[in-house]
C-alpha cells in the first residue's frame, strides 16, 4: 500500500483536487467549481464534502496528509491564509479547520510556492535544490527554493518578483499601487500593452489581439511583434539576471500562459539573461519550460509530505 | 573556561586575527601584513606561524575551531578558496591545510558572508534570521542570510548583488566585463563618476574629490552633490526593493566606506526603497548601519561555531 496525499489547488474559478502517491502517481483527479459568493464562505465546506466522498475508497492509514495551495499569502507560521483576493478570503485559519475535520497533518502553501515544489519533485526541477518557478500569465509570480526549502519570507511576501521595480520612461501603474513593476511589462497584459504602444508609434491599427497573436505574428516575420517580444523578454532578462546574481540558483522553470510560446519566448529570454548575468554564472544556469503545467500545484502540495528535503 | 575560536580575516593589505569566545568577547586581536609576493604563497605559513605563537597561551580544549574569511568565493563543499584576486590565490585547499596543522574544525567563508554572520551574531542583526549585509566601498558586495543560513549559491556566487544589471543611458563597463552593473553606479567609485558627470554637464570644475567631499558638499547645501547622492541611492534603492520583493528579508545592514556618511546616505536610500518596494513589505523592513565595522568579519568567522542557527 503506497502512502497518499490529498492535494487541493484552490483557484478563483475551480478547486482542483487529486490523490497522489509517494511514487508521483496521480491516483485520481477531479474538480469542483469555486463558489465565491459571500466572500467564498462555501468554498471550504464544498471542498471538505467532496474530499469526504472520495476518501471512502481509501483506508485511514493510506492518507498521510492534506496539502492545500492558495492564490494568496500564507502566514509565516503556516496556519492561516492571510488574504486571497480572488476567493474573497481574509485571515482564514485553514490549517486547523482541515485538521479538525480529517485528523491528518495539513499543509498550506502559496500557489506559486506549491508549483515550485511540484516542479522540483516531479517536473522540470527534479534533482535540483536551488531553483525558481516563475509563472508568466495575467500576472508575474514566483516560488523560490533554496536548499530544497521554499523562501516564504519574513512577511509571507517571498517570491513577489512581479513587483521588482523596472526603470522605464513609461508610466505603468501596477495593481499593487507602485509604478513600473516588472509585472506591468512582463505579464501577458504587459506584453499586449507594449505591442499596442509599438503599433501606435508606427501608426498601425490591428484591433483586438492577445499574446498568442503576437507570437504568431513574430513567427510570420512581423517586426513589431518581434520588438514587443524582445522588450518583454529584455525586462524579464534584467530581473532574472539580478535574481541569479543575488541567489546563484541552478535553474529557472517557466510556467503560466506565456510559457505556451515555448522557444519563441525562451530563446530571446536566455539571450537577455546571458548578456546581463555575472560571468561566473553565465554558463552555469538553466532556464526551461514547466513540465507539469497546470498539475504543478497539486504535485507541490503532495511534495511537501513526500520529499525529504522540503 | 569559555570556548574560543581563532578568527582570521585575510585581506589584501593585512591579515586580521582574533581570539573570540562564545560570549562575543574579543579576548585578543592582532594583525600581520599580507605578503602577496609569489601569488601569496607565504600568506598561509605567515598566518599559521602567528597563530601558533599566540595559541601557547590557551589550552587545546579551549579552542573549538578556526574560522577564516577570504576576499573571494569558497567552493560549494566549503573546502577550497576558488579564487582570491587580491591575494593572488587560485584554487587553494585552505580547510585541509589548517585542519592538518591545528587538528580542530576549520571553516571558510567569503568575507561578505562572514560580515553578514558577524552582524547577525553580535551586531546590527542580533535576533534576526533573515537579513542582508551590504558593503558599499570600492565595490558593492553582499552576504545574504535566510533562516540563519548563508546563501553561498549553487556556484559560490550568492550575494553578488554588485553585478545586478541597472538600466541606464550611460555606458559604464564593470570590472566583471558586463555593462552597467549596480557596482558601477553605487560603489564609491561609481558615485564619484556620477558627480563628475553632473559637474561636467554643469560646466563646473572641482578638481580631485572623494565621496567624503561629496557628502560634505551636500551638507553645505550644494545641489550637484545632492543630485549625485540621490542618483546613487536611487540605483541602490531600486536594487534593494527588488531583493526585498524577491526574498522578503527583515533587515538590510549597510557597511563599507560609504556607510561612514550615516544618515546622509541612509535617509535618501530608505526613501528610494520605500517608493519602489511591494506595499506589504514597505513598513516591515529595516535598513540600518553596521554596528561592528571592520570587526564584522572576525565576529562572523567565530559565529559559525557559536551560533546554533548557522
């Protein structure tokens, strides 16, 4: 009988659940919609109920823990969700709620940290103890692992690389209130904004478009799209070089929507990092794409219980 | 009888030595000149001899270790000095050399890392486990401590924040070969360079000057000096905000020659960090001056043996 963990990835539209064993197998996987009415008060009971239904198939001894990934910061002591804007949550003592219901150890993780652990345990970071997982989507976030351990930070703000300040002549106000955060330039929205600026400067109108269009145009030889991708990856490359120079990591794993562009994103990004990173590090780091995609989080929730280094 | 460590801080002009006990007392302290002829081949025997002379005053049981700080990177396994340009050293197995001679545990540390541990154990970082020590002098370097442990990095380049790339219209080639590293702007030399540019733009000639002159001029109300200090601290503030957003540290301790300017440096620096750092971190970090000054390194060499967290 293998040991198993209940992995829960709570997102703004769905709660993904899985039973994962210590051989990195997903035994089963399902999801329920996230009910965000009334400040998300039903999310917890909905999740508890669906777990109870599924756990009838398993013996009590098999289940060694419950790992929960949250789109928001976790308190330094690991007991509470400080805030999860997308869920409507404020200061929720989630660990004790689940421990009381299931009488097994419960671990809470910020979702980017969870994805980082997942890639380390079962994905692009296997065998590596010093890495950063970066999600490039509507925002830019990261989970940083040093010596196998997540950097949650002194105030639960470790890995907030989307808010690294960027020097620019533009004036982009970030959702956090600051000016010219990395996220304002290197997220999907930031990249679209850059492309719009380039097109406006060139007096070209292409109507509505997404980052998928930009990468498609670039592969068709469009110079404006190429410029937009280069500006975006250059800002990212500056930030990554700074992080590598500070932490000397072995690997950066890229996930999130923009990672779907593959080499069209990676190649200019690596070129930018190479030209800015410290010479001793230049040939000694790797940037690669996520291997687990949307499953990174549920693997990470389980990794906490199964990976000795964590 | 208190436990004692032999602390050695090997620098380009002198080797500082001390006997430090586990109550943070310097029992004695002395130094010898650094003999850099013949690729520094005599430094090791000179240091061994002076220690032997001093150790006749102590019993073998008192001395629990020898801690050595080096101006260069230490191999990931802690056994070798990879390189120390100022000493002429290349790949020196220093740990085993000292262990063979003295038959006690020996620990090697990069000097910035050693200063960071020293401030944590006996200086401005007491009681804090997540901090960065930054030396602002002819160069810019750092020692970063997370959960009480030094980040030496996957390739011994952790804390190389002087080489974080900076976006600028200027074209300053760094000693490392890269363009516009933080060190090119935020070191003492970088600040003088900035002041010279400002004076040239204003058609003002002030001959030779140092950063001490710049801070003196600023306190006398000179607008050019104020601009030079603000540009310097703004580059530093950008970098520090990025690092805080990435690692969410509790404290940054500033040492090195520029720290002698005190509040004239700290106040504009904190203002710059505040305007760029993530809002959750803004009121939750501290920047302060080194308390140990030139003694930070020898305290750090001892801290390795006496601080349980390290």
